[in-house]
C-alpha cells in the first residue's frame, strides 16, 4: 500500500485523509464492478424466466381460445342450428304464400270487394299475415340468443342471420322500393291523406310498417313455454290477433296492411312482397348449400331471371324486366351492407 501511495503522490508523504479517500474510492469501484457482473448474470436469468413465462401465457391463451371456440361451436349447434332449420321452413311458407297471392290475383280472387280472399277477419287474411311474419319471429329469437352465443364463429350461420335481418327490415322499406325505376308516386304522410286515400289509395295508403311496429310485431309473434321462447303456432296467433284477442292491438297494423290487398291499389306493398319471395328463396338456398356472399348474389341473379320467378310471381301475366331488375338490385344492395368482419371466415 505504501508503494501505491508513493506512486500517486509523486514520492511525497500523503496525509491519512487522502489515503483513506483513495482506499474508499478503490473499494467502491471494485464493489460496483462486482455488482454489475452479478447483475448481468441475474438479468440474463430474469430474461430467460420472462421469456418462458410469456410462452406459457401465450400457450394458455391459445388453449383457452380453442376451448371457448369449441364451447361456442357446441352452443351454436345446440342453440342456433335448430332455429335456422325453423327459419328454413318458415321461409318455405313465406315463399309459397307470396306465390299464392300472385296466383290468386291472376285468378281474380283479390280485390277490394267483400268477396276478396283477403276480406276482413277471413282465414286467408290471417294465414297470409302469419306466414309472412313467421320468419321475423324466428329472427327475433336468434337475436335474443346472441347474448349467449357468438354467431360470428361460423360464417355460414352469420350470413343466414343477416339474410333474416334483411327480410325483417324489408317490411319497413316502402319509401326505398317506391324509389326504384319506374318510380312509384307514394305519399302516405300527405296532410289530407284521409281524403286522398279514397281517391288515390295506391299513392296514399301506407304500404309497410314503421320500425317500431315491426319490432312490436316480432315480439308478439313469440310465446314463452316453460321459460323457453318459441314462435306462436297458427292457432295461437289467430286467437291472439282475433277481434277480442289479447294482442289484437299489436297485430292490427299487419292485418290492415294486407286486408283487401290488390297489387294495383298497393303497388309498393306488391314490390315488397316480391322482395320477400326472393329473400325467402335465398334463405332456403343458403340452408341447403351454405353459399359465400358472392355465391348468394349469383343465386339472386339466377332466381330473378328464371321463369319460376318471372311467371310464378307475376301479378298479371309475367313480371317485366324492370320489375326483375328492381328485385335483384334491392337484394344485392342489401347483401353489400353485410359487415365484412361478420362473414370473415368466407375469405380466409
């Protein structure tokens, strides 16, 4: 130590204070170096542990994701698949009821007289309203189930859900369908509508639902049995919608919409019915073939150009090219509104 002191003091005697300070500084430097060396090794161990922990977390997340997907798939099969089959059958009823209306008009059985098949309180009126509303009741149950299941886990189920949603809102699209070429004069909110509806029923009578009405009707179509929701049977519907029925006030709007219907006096509603027929055909096809959105557009295009549609759903002799174009354009436009993320599986 003496030699060390001499070397740094130029051979002169160093005071005890200076010596102590130098020793402390040297010791501190050595301790700091040792701590850094030990810390470096500890950090490496910590980084390794951290990396292993991250891997375990990611592995657990993947396992949980797979487990949740498996549970959701089971719930989709148990909760939604039976409803989709009911939707398929309901759309068959809707499809053939619109076709029946077209055939009945061609046969002269639909008009504003007391002999019309759609006369007030008649069976054909009640059954027509029931079968056309049946898909929206099933759609409402699926909506309620979405609180507990993720329909987006299966792109095919998600597509069917959105097709049912398009069907639901078609009942409220009177102003939209009236605006297609050729444009139909339509003023259900005219100030002097009470007088005009007698003179120009085709222009002034409201020929669709407002959103609030179709929401209330969808709920009224349901029946709870043992805590389980289902759609009313026809008998239950007829009882509830009859003159003294408990839900007559809710169904009054629907009955009035179709009472004494004839396409010449309600051309906007006639267009809505053609849309419902096309959507019903698409939902039926989607259950049988599980199409992609692009294939759904092709199904629509093939349907509207077919004789099955052009002649089977004509109010007169045959649907005109513009009537066919309207139905195709309306449905394809609505298909384009389906969120891409909702059916992302089709593109993966």
